[in-house]
C-alpha cells in the first residue's frame, strides 16, 4: 500500500451524498478543483485523492480538497463508488489498468481529458462492465497544480460526456449528475465527434500559440529579447502557451490525425493571406479580416448569453 495522509478537517456532510466515496486520481488544477467543488457542495461522503507528486498531496490535504491522499492509486480506489481520473491523457490507459483489479463492484470510472477516442477504447477494453464514462470538462486555467484550484471552476462551463455503445446508461446518469451538481452544463456526443471538434476549437489554437512563441524565440537568437517589446496582443494570443507542456504533448499525440488535418487547414488559410499580402491585395485582405472579425465577435455574444443564463439560474 502506498503512503497515506489524512486531513484533520471534517468530511463533506450530507444526509444522502451523491457519491459515498469519491476518489480523484491526479491532484493538479482540474482534479483538485473537482475535490473542492464536491467539498463545497457536500456531494461526497468521503473524498480520497492520489498523486505521485508529494507536493500535490501535501497541498491537497492542507487546502482541504480531500480527506485522505495516497501516493498509490490502487490503494486510493478501494471501496470507492466513483473514480475521477485527472491525469494526463497519455497516462489514462495505464492508470485504468493499474486500478481495475482494485475497483469495487459497480464502481464508475470517468476522466477529464480533452481527447476521448483513446480513452473510450481503453475503458471498453479494461472496464468490461460498461462502467467507464469518458468525460471532458471544458474549463481550466493556464496555471497548474492544486494551488490554482477553485471550487467554482466548473460553474457555467460545459462538460462533454462521450459514452460508447457498451457504456452502461446508469453509469452515464451518475457521472452526468455529478457534473450538473458542481455547476456544469452536460453535453453528450461520440468520442470521434468530440475529437474532431476539439482539434479545431482547442487543440489547434494551442499548437499555433506554441509555434508562434517558438518563432519569436528563433528570431531572438541574436541575443535581443523581443519579449520586452511585446504588447497585449501577443500576450493575449499566446496566453494558452502557458499551459503544461506534458499535457499538451500527450494531447497532440493522442489526437494526432484530427490535429494534423486542422494544421493543414490552417496552413491553407495562411497561404491565402500570404498570396494577398504579396500581391498587395488590400481589398482581399479587408474581406478576410472582416469575415474573421464578425466570427470572433460572435464568440463574445455566445459567452455573454451563457453568462446571463447562468446568472438567472
């Protein structure tokens, strides 16, 4: 059994908690925020955590995110009726394989990764009872670790669930209830459709931001630090490049083909702009930019409607 730390605080109190024993594997930003959200709302009778990073374990206990924390995931899941996997996408299959023999009968396993195809396949293979429910809360921050966690991180955010044909509908119902209880709007779609969508709206923007920062670093080879001249535009555009490199390495590899397709589309768009700039085609550039601006303005409108909807609830 791995080492264990216990909190001196009281456990979440409820006469009938949604989850009797919740185990969260991975106590970074998302996993720790799930713990805080469940704690604040009394959704779990007991919350256990597991993380291989000793600092994460120490912070999770000190900040009251969990009641007990383990260095060994297999020990942490014993007796749990729900397990949330908040580890990098590349580690999910190995984690499921490690904990599967220790799961209680009927225990539901879900995850928070932003690539769902490989996760759904791993759950089908390693959790034959249909109790694996792939999930993706669409929320986060550029900072990582339990110190950045917040109980309200998921309030008003969307959470995508991507059950496969073999997933037990009762397991989906339980996971859906958890995310709704911590304030999320739950969507359902196939794993394949999820990965196509997020290759476009999330994964490509991160790849582009990392690439732009790389280009700027290459320009600075002469020794001049170009960051001193950076204004708000560069900072806003590349904000997502502050995200954890391990997480995004795993996402790029796990969702490789859809991301490559989106990079190809982006390269076509860049080539079109290149031709217009070279030809001094001001009218063409204006039309491209006007169309892009209208689309971007629409994103603000969507966010404002979502904010008003949440405020009214």
